[in-house]
């Protein structure tokens, strides 16, 4: 888990959280429109989503170590090539390559592997793993300073080298099913007797992929995640949005670090309180916080007559609520899939939900970038995103319970 956390944190620093620091410098260097530039990031999310189900299949066939070695090599190479790009089509081609690398070298591989090694302690394990992403965001101000001092090309070249160093070491520690090493999930005694093993699998809800795809819960849950992904896919545009609203660049950078703190606390909280509060209740709270965060960002320095919603109040609310809401939702949604459907097809199920979310993830950055190109402001798109994530709340309230879904699957 430690090795997975290392590459997870680094990926968050240089891409999931940190790539926002590269966005404006790249746009200013080439003079591309923000919609066109954001479109490449949307391509990354859509391609990554399309690839995700195949990652689970290849994981089962080749094991996480080989799959991750391939993904890490391609990801590091992509960042290095990005430092040399000169045209927009170069950017799109490199982002496509990066999508392949990150699909096989980061999130899905790590989540599927950790999820396979735990049953009872899955929430805790995933919250620890996912907390590394929040921790990685703390270093974004350093990334911003490095870009200002050395230029984005040199920094992103170094990012690629760093990805190889950290990624290859992390990949060497990856292990496949615990049963292959004479172990059992959560450290339980390994069941050897065939009849006992069959009984154990039944009790642990090891259902077929066909059974799972027939449930209402799977599709309703996937739609909920798609709404969340539409909002979270725009995190690379937070810094440009804040500066557009009149927030100084150093405050914007600090807000990203503050968001990372909220993100980290949110992810760790699931591991701490995961067994005390129902997953459904926590998911409602998570999406409520994300809604408040999105609206707070949209209203930063908004003038209403002679009254101004000042950034000194709303920027902290945005950072903390968005961070807590988004951060807590990640291990929570991943653990819920395991709790409802078991280990057998866990990697594939996570990949399929990622594929469904990829459509909205692709729309998000393009929508925000295009809105800016038309209106000259990020205010309307982030207001719309706040409304969108709020719509997901009634869907969460109507989710079926674990017991109901288990009963349907066993019938």
C-alpha cells in the first residue's frame, strides 16, 4: 500500500492537482484558446474512461506489476515529450499517449490491487491509499514557484523523469491476489477446502459481471458518479478561474493547497468513521459539501449592486468544502462498489463506472473553457456545475440498500 500511495501522491501533484499550474503558461506560450486547450484534457478523461474496463481484464491476466511497469513507462515518456511540443496537435497526441499510460500505471491498477487484498477493512485501506492524492496537492505551490523560476518546459521534463523513478520502484512492490501468496484478504486464514471455499465466496457476495450489470443500483450509482465527475473534471481550471475572478496568483496557489488539505482530511475520515456511519449517509454529506464548494467558487468577488461577495470569505469555503466533499467521495464510492458486489469482478466494475463517468468528464473542461472563450468569465460554468452536482443528491437518497441489492442478486 505504501508503494501505491507514493505513485498516487506524485500523480496528484503533477497532474490531477498540479497540472492546473501548467495550464495558463501553456496557453500563454502558444496562444491557443482555452476551450481548445481544455479539450485535450477532456480527451485524456474520455480515453482513460474507455480504456479502464480493459485494465481490469489485463490485470487478471498479467498481474498488477507488469501492467503498471508498462503504464509508468508510457506516462513518464508522455511528460517528457510534452516539454518538447510546439503545436496543438502535438498536445493532443501526447495527451492521448498520457491517457494510455495513466490508465495502466496509476489509479485503476492501484485501486483494484488494494481492493482485492481487503474485505472488512476495505474502506480504511482505500482511504489511506486515496489520502496520498490529497497529500500530493500540498506541494502545488512549490510546483507553481518552480514554473515561474525555471519555465514550464523544464519543470514538466523533470516531472517525466520523476515519474519513472517513483513509478518503477512502486511497481516493483505490486502483488496480485493474496491467495497466490498463501494469504487471504484482511489477513484471514486461507480457506483450502473446496466446499468451504465455495461457501465462503457465496457469503462474501462474489457475483458475476452479468448479474451486477442487471441491477438498478449499478446504473443509478454510475449516473451519480458521472454527475460528480462532471464537476471534479474541472479541477485543473480552478487556478485560472480564481485569477479570472481577481484573486492574486499566490492566493490562488494557496487555495489549491487548502483544497488539498480538505481533500486529505475527507479521504482519511472515511477510514476513521466508515464503520460508524452508513455509506449512503456519508455520500449525501460528501455531495452536499461539494455543492457548497462549487457555488462558493462561482460567487468569488461577485458584485450584487454595491455589495461584493469578497474572496477572503469565499475562497476558504470553496477550498475546504470542495476538498472535503471531493476527497471523502473517492474512497467512499470505491469501497461501496466492493461492499455491494465483492472482489471477484472488482477491477472491472471500477473500470466500467469510470467509463460511464468519462463522458461527463470529457464534457466538463470543454464546457468551462468554451464558456470562458465566449463570455470572458468562468462564473457561469462553475455556477452551472454547482447546480449539476446538487441534482445528484435526490438520486443518492433513493439508492437501494446493500441488503436489498444482495437479495436481488441472490434471487
